[in-house]
C-alpha cells in the first residue's frame, strides 16, 4: 500500500501544492493520503483532481485582507480567517469550490490530522467531512494565536502539527509499505521550540495538556524525522523537501518567493514516479 504525507507549514505549504500538482500531471495515485495543517488542504485538492487550485490559495487569495491580516484580529479575533478560506471560498457556491464529489469517490484512505485539547492526535477521515463542511481541514490548520481553535461535535481541535507533526509512524501502522513524505523545510533544518513557547503560553490556562504537548513538538518532529530517514535508507520512504525555502516563512506573502517555492515543489515532485515504480524488498 502506498501512502503520501504532507506536513504543511503555513504558506510554505505552497511547496506541497507544487508536489501534488506534479503528481496530478504525472497521473500518480496513492492508497493513503495524510494531511497535517495546510497539508490537509493540499491533500483535499489533490484528491479533487484540482491542479493549480491551492497555488491560488497560497499565492493569490492570501493577499486579501479577508484571508489574513490585522483587520481580522480586530474584527474576528484571529489573524487568519479559516472560515473565509474553507467555507466562503471553498464551498460549492464559493469562488474556488473544492471538488467534494471526487474526494467522496476516492477509494483509498484520507486522513486529516488534528490535535485534541487533551494533547493527543486525532485522525479524522473523509467520512468526517461533507459537502460544504470542511471543518476537519480547518481544525487541522487551526494554529493557536494565529487562528484559534475549531469546534466539531462540541469539542475543540487545533493544528495537527502540535500532536503529530510528522505522522510517518501512523502511515506505516495503517499498512503502508511505501510512503512519500513532503516536508516544507530542508531535511537538515534545525527545528527549535521558540515560536511554540509563545503558543504554549497562550494555551496554558485553558488547555494545559495541549500546551505541554506543544512544548514537546520540536522534539517529536526530530524523532519522527529520524524514523523517516531510517525508512528512507530501507527504500520504504521518499522524503521530498526543498533545498531552501526561497525566503518563505509561515506567513510570507511575497508572490515571487511563493512562486519560486511552488516551482521547487513541482520539480522535486518529479522523483516520486520512479520511487513508486521501484520494487520493494
């Protein structure tokens, strides 16, 4: 069983959008698609067969004040308005609708990773999503401070990268024997917990368990990446990552930099076909 994981990373997710667009161009499919944070939106567009869709979201729509900006903080209490992204724009009557019919027809497994307030990962599936109800994607992308949480079934969820930043072990536990892992930073990037401490402080009083999990996110990331590197040496994993981020950080909106990172994703995604065609031991 083949799998693909996109771990997201704010607007750096445009790299993953490029990788998936290359997969669509090459006619590739996977038995299991796992998305974390912005990576969950990339997975949805891929399963919807919508080449180029998420480039527009990262490079074009993100320029709009309705999408992100300080006005949102004043009016809506969040820097990024995920309702605008995953409802106003993405619903059937929106400007750039998600092809839910194609996602629903997908015969493989779609997993969207979110984090519960107890600090544990939650693995939503396509069955938890419906036409014009893309809250699981919103939940997976709900960064503390920047976006706030997302409520589903009376429970609040946050960004999936807090509890399971690289769900590579989940993919193999589900039965995958070959996994493509999309990172949005170079493999050797030294992940730190600086920004996580800010988020953890904001969560500490209301969600202490989740706050504690966020403090260990960087360590969890490194451990999961080590596992992926081990699997890569065994020929069971292909890590697709940019050699540099072209100056793109989580909230960078400079279109030339975003375009450059997207094009890296398209180019780097060209290695996937050969990996999938290699016989496993």
